[in-house]
């Protein structure tokens, strides 16, 4: 089997299409969650913390002092931008929490499956019972 025919077989399987749809929907969903965190949650958190912004906290490794991270980068200084990292970590935690809440909400909206019926004892017809009794009597 040649590589082209193997590739055709791979593409024609349903899993590939499901994966493609999942990636596209995931990308769109990612934008929604990013907007939720960046546009709705972070401004509220910023207002609650008095406008606290970690993204401009950094350490210049050349020993000089710069007013902002952008100024240090413009000067070509090597910087340890720990504030940007901390901001990304906070955004990730908020994003993960939002996704958790959304998945939990979707799971609660699903219909609960009915429990499987309990196994019942089979009903034995009267003629089979009679034949079983006759057989047992003949064995004695």
C-alpha cells in the first residue's frame, strides 16, 4: 500500500473530520474565553486591587534603571520580566477556572441517563415446570 493511498484512507476516516471541527470550534471558544477573562474579569480585578498591574515589574540585568519595561527593551537591555510572567500565570488560572465553570454548566445541562433496569428472574411456563417435575421424579 503506497503512502498516497494510506493518506487517503487516513483522511477519509471520520476521526479526522471530528478533529478538524474540534480544532476550529476550540479556536473560536478560546477567543470567547480570552475575551471573558481580558475584557470582563481582569478590569473588575484591576478595580478591586486599585489598578494593580504586574506586567511592568521587571529587573534589568545590565545594572541600569529604566522607568518601564518597554523603555528597557527599547534600550536593548536584557530584562527579567517577572511581572509579565506573573500576569500570564494569573490569566491562565482565571481562564482555567472559567473553562471549568463552563464545562460544569454544560455537564449539568445534559440529560441524565436512566439507570439500567434491574435484572428480572425469567418466567418459566407451566408446561416446562410440569416437565421438570416429571423429570426429577423419574430420576428418583
